[in-house]
C-alpha cells in the first residue's frame, strides 16, 4: 500500500482508492483519500 500524510489526522495513512497521476512537469504522483476521515491526500513520486 502507498502511504501519504493526512493533514487532518496528523499521521501517515494508507491511501484509500489510490489513483496514479502525472504532474505538469512530468513527475508521477498518487492521489486518494484518507481511510479514517475521508480527507484528500496526495503523495509526490509514488
């Protein structure tokens, strides 16, 4: 599982429904939601 930092929970969490995206500069990133609170989380490079 890919982990990201949730600002609301203030902890690293496993990303729920991870989606691979590409930034404007061509670098990969992963976007999803926090399984605990439902806030959007984002991780660059994964």
